[in-house]
C-alpha cells in the first residue's frame, strides 16, 4: 500500500508541476488559511475514516498545520487459528492527530507559502479501540466464545519533505503531498480477553488475534519484535515509522 501511495504521489506531482510553476510569482500571499481533507486514511484503512486539516501561513516562507479526525481499522474476518473464528466486531473506534511546522524553500519555489516544496518537523498520534467477538472450536464443534479487546496508541515524531500545489485562476485550491517522512515511533498496545473459556484464556488465542491485527496493520508485526503478547495483554516498544499524506484543500 505504501508503494502505491508513493507512486500516486509521483504521478500527481508530475501532472501538476508544470501548472504550478508556470504562473507569475505572487508578491503577497493572497490567502493565509487552508482548510483541507486528508485522503490518506481512506486509501490506507478503507472507508469509515474522516480526517480534516488546517494550515496557517505565518509569513512568506513558513506555516504550521494540524490534522485531526476519526479513524478505524479495517474489518477483520475469517479464521485466526484452526480453532478460532471471528464472529463480529462490536467496536472499531479511533482518532488521529498530527501537527507540523513547515519551511518553504525560498530559492526553489517561485511562489510564496503555501505553494511549493517544503520541509519540517512533525508529530503524529493514532489511537484504535477495537472489540471483536471470537468463537472457539474443538474438533469442529463450538466450544465457547470470548471478546478480544485491543487499545492501541502509536506516537511518531520525525521530519517530512513535501510539495503543495496551489491551483486555479486565483490559486484557491490546493493539493498537498507529504512524500517522505521518516520518524521514531513509540507504540503502546493492550490486548486482553473479556470472557473466559474453561477457566482460562489460552495465550495462543490472544496471539491469534494479534496476528489478525497484524494482517490489516503491519506495524503490529514490528512491535511483536520488542514486546510479548500474553494473558497480561500489555506491551510497548520503540520502532521506525514513516509518514505519507495526500490531501486536498481550499484557501481562504
């Protein structure tokens, strides 16, 4: 999915670069505010995620921006292990927050902020609260059921490189692409089971649920190298992160 987003960003950059650089240089920024919609959660996580953003131009070459919204993990279905079968998801909630401070290149860009190539530090946070009903089978017969609960927080801080296009006759529309954003990531995950089966919850059941989450959110696989999922449910650790964003906006 990351490769697809980077390829999409490249195509969009190629398509709009000529238009963005062909107009005359702005002497004064016409509009200092940008309201925008982040397409990335929908591209990565699917439908059901809504994130909006706001950018404020501070001077000709600097700005800051914030993003916030509702997100949810994709639906998880099918077999976890030979003995486990997902029944239904009772809860798939979450939110995201991001903030960055942008430095637009003076010599590279023909126009003032928020148009052109920029770099800057950023901080992001993602939280997911997911509850899933799981059926347990023994030799093909239903043995019982439990609810797997997961609370997950991902915090990333790093440096990004991006390009924002201002388009239209009055440059009111924008296309913002964060093309590279390496970071240090800290993850906190708490996975537990609400109900008990035959007096205890086998750690393999939770591991199966963890593997199912990894299938739809690969960052869990990275965390598995630094933490251990067991009946206590809690694990945390550091890892490498990456930010990539595609969003459209309107200046005012």
